[in-house]
C-alpha cells in the first residue's frame, strides 16, 4: 500500500495518520475539536530507535561507539523514524498499522511496527522494534503536542504524581541523580514505577489521561502553544545509561493509551 494519509473514525472521534511524515498522528479531533497542535513537525510523532537527547550524539554498544547526526547540536534527538516515510501495512475504519525499516545513519538493521487503534473514547499507540540480525540497544516513545487551549476557555492543567524527577543538567540531559519532583515549567523526565499516568484537563471541556506500562515520562510545557506528555521506555540519553536490548528472540515493545471524557 502507499504511504498516503489515513483517516480513522470511531464514534465522534477522528484521527489523521501521516505515514509519509514520520509515521505520526497528524490530528485527533473529538466532537470536531482538534486536540493536537497542527503543523508538519507537530501532531504526535514516534521516537525510535531512541527518545530525547543522546549526549554528543554518541552511544556505546559493547566496544563499539556509534555517532548519530547532531540534529539538536551538540546532541542527537528523538530518533530517526520521525524524519522518514513509513509503509502502510494495513488499515481499516479504526486501525492503521505501519512499518519502518531502520537504515543509515542507524548502524543496525531492524524493523519498527506501529499500530494506531481508535475507539470512541480512546487512542492506543503500540510500537515494536525487532531484528533478525545482531542485537542492539534501542528505545521507544511518543511525542504528542497537545494544544494548550481548545479555542476559548481555560488552558490545560497537568496532573500527575511521579515518584522522582531525573535531575537535569545545564545541558538538558539527566545527571543520573534522582530528585524530588519540582514545580514546572518542565522539560524534564520523571519516573512513575507503577506506569505512566498523567491527566490533562481542559476545564469545562475535556479530560484526557495518558497511560502506559512504561515507567518514564518526559513532560514539556515551556512552549506557549502546546504541552507534551511523552511516555518512553527509558530516560533521555538512555541508550548510554539504561540500554534496552533488541535481540532476535526478544523485540522491544511498548504502548500508550489516551482516554478522554467530556466535562
């Protein structure tokens, strides 16, 4: 199938999927109201095969040191898949499945599969990274840009109870120390060992819960237009500090669900 845009519908919810633009969700409308910031860099993009920044763009795998392009100098950020066209494997009224084959500059071969499944009150994003050749470290995450305001009304509120915050150095990367959660604004990684559970509330309009079995979430609300709640399989620079191995026997898999209710 081609990598043309896909529209999913369920109840009064509608999702636009953009395989040709990084396999991202381009829009999520509930009752005709757009929840995601619009624009080719926004929506919600997959972060794979790593999440957030890699220090100096370098990560070690055994004795080998690999250099990624410095797309956020002096670091590399958010993986390679968001800059690529994905292949649509199958699609129905309320579900789409896309694949992306890892290529240069990523030094290992592997396949990423992303499933996007819509119901009348939820959206579930599931991703896996698999390989049939050599094992490698990887991460999976999602980077949604939720509109701060839904057109009139109060700005969104963010409610969550993390167990810790990754202390952030001057270089925006975790220092390796865990500290008590601090008040925002944030561009920070938090630990939620029971699973990610963050509630966004647009007063009088909508409540949306971002959940995941993963225990890491980056919250970014330093922008005027949008707030980001990013579940991921490890912290920024995690290829170096918390590597999760993809092996021929064991793919890396993760999912996140957004569930909403009208207020």
